[in-house]
């Protein structure tokens, strides 16, 4: 095979768009821990009712939902702490 006479340069890939999830962001910004639990409860119940070959997949999804719920809880705690700190610092001035 003869060597190529011209070196071809690969085109630079376009940068990926920044993901935007306004519905999730809006929910997280105003949700309470009770609202998060009520959001996940019906989904967990339906997954628990699965039978047969789908039951194994349901268990995996339940584990993922538990992780997501825990992370959202931590996010809400952090948000509440930051809001409390920002309000506390305004009163000290």
C-alpha cells in the first residue's frame, strides 16, 4: 500500500451542548424532603409489584432510585444550610 500523499486531518469535534434540565432544577429548588419522598413513593410501589423476569430489573431500578433519593436529600440539606448561612451573615453586618 503506497503512503498517502496528503495528510488528512481529522475534523475537530464540535463541543457538546451544556445539558439543561429546567424541570428538575425547578423541582429541586423548591421541593421539600416530604415532596421528594412523595415523588418517589408511587414509583417504588409499582416496582415492588413487578413479577417474573422484570422483577430483577425492578430491584436494580429500586436501588438506583434509593441512591437518587439519598442524593436529592443531601442536596436539599445543603441548600437549607446555605440559605440559613446566607441569612445569618446578613444579620451580622
